[in-house]
C-alpha cells in the first residue's frame, strides 16, 4: 500500500466512526435499544418508496 491508500483508508474509517456516533446519539435520544428496532421503524418508510431497496436492507440486517 502506498501513503495515499493509507490516508484514504483512515479517512473512510473516520467517516464510519462519525456515522456510528450519529446513529448511537439518535438511538440514545429515542431510547432505541437495538439495530433491529431501528430497522423496524425504517423498513415501513422505505417500503413506501421502493420495494427493492427494502428487500436489500432486510437482507443486510437479517
């Protein structure tokens, strides 16, 4: 790996960390205990817009 690769990976990891912190913050505020609970709320919303998107999310969370 080259220096640019390592920097790109580090930047990607930081984005993941920021995303996880954001998700955890919302879960704490809403007193949501699990990702399954989040999915239970998100899936009906996605279902309204796109069944194929819902199927993809269900497969990833399942």
